C-alpha cells in the first residue's frame, strides 16, 4: 500500500471576523498518495485556494487533523511549520509571486541561501537550466514574459527538492499555448522527481491530465464527483 503523503481528517476552517466570517472548509477529509497528481476543481469561492494553504501550513485549521509527509502540523510553532514547508513543499501561484528587484537567479537562489544550502547559486543556476531559462538568469521579472516568470517560479519551487508541489491556477494568467507548456513542465518535473502534485485549476483539460480529480463545492469535497481515472491516463 502506498503511504499517504497528504492526509486531512475532518478539517474545518472559518476565516474572517463577525459578519464577514465565512465557514470556508467544512469537514474536509482527503488522502493523497505519494507521487500522485491530483487536480482540484470547483466554482470560485468553493475553498480550493484555502485548501492548498492548509496543505502548505500557511493557514491553521480550527478543527481536524492535517498530516503532511507523516508529520502533524497542529503541534508545531509557526517557525517549525515554515522550516517544514521549506523542506517539503514547493508552491506555484497564478501570479508568479517573484521578487521584482531580484534577478531570476536571485529569486531561486536566495530562498536556498536562507535555508542554509551550501551552494545556492550553483543549484539555482541548474534549476533555471532545467526549466529552459539558462539565457535569462540575469533578467529581472519585469524583463521576462509571463511564461518565463512562471518558469522561474517553478524553478524556485523545485529547487529545495520538495516531496510535494502545490500549484494554484498555475496557467491562469497565461495564454493557451504558454499555459500548455507550463503544465507540461509541471507534470514532467513532478513525475521525474517522484513528487506529489496538487493542482487547482479552472481548466477542465488540465484537471483531466491528473490521475485523480477532486471537486469542491461550498467548502466541501463532493464525493460523487471525485473521479479516479485509470492508472497512466494523465
Ligand atoms: N480572510 C478571509 N476572510 C473571510 N473570508 C475569506 C477569507 N479568505 C477567503 N475567504 C472566503 O472563503 C471562500 C473560499 O475562498 P478561496 O479563495 O479558497 O476560494 P477558491 O475556490 O480558491 O476561489 P477562486 O476559484 O475564485 O480562486 C470565499 O468565499 C472567500 O470569500
Ligand atoms: Mg483560488
């Protein structure tokens, strides 16, 4: 039996205060096996991004258990969760989230340096080459196309060699052809390195490339719509 790398049991989360508070996740349970690609779909506001934030330990839950790579997040301090996330989870966002006054190389190398990596710039340079950006390392984000910026963000996410890669609408800001290349890159890298990929998308064809699809609606996972596709049909 494959070990579940992501395990959520009965997770509930309310965000906001008073009249603006929203019960965002309602008794969400989920187990994702190591190396599996999972696509999360669902209407706007259904809780998809929040679910990713919970998996990344960026949002603390009110109730339930979050166990990532065999470790329960709830008992950890914020610093411990941050260190855990740095080692185990790579994150890619729709809007890239690069630091504008750092070059592509620095965007990838600096987080490695902060994590105590021995040779962060050499490692960053290898990661940028692996996403096809060897000739853009000294460019600033503002000097890169959207697709190139997302490649830098992917290199940054992959650089610490995390077990889990989460991506929130990674192709949402890109044209169709570029989005397809970025999706190809994510799937290829995740599978080459045996990473567990969790991807939120509004694009049904992208979700269909995941071995497993999960549909969210109003803070819940819809069991009837959870589709486990046959092995190998990415
Ligand atoms: N800090 C907050 N305070 C109050 N409500 C919040 C907060 N953050 C998120 N929400 C609400 O939680 C719900 C789920 O938000 P979330 O961003 O997870 O949705 P989503 O499924 O990712 O939507 P989209 O497809 O538009 O990105 C939304 O209704 C949102 O308004
Ligand atoms: Mg979202």
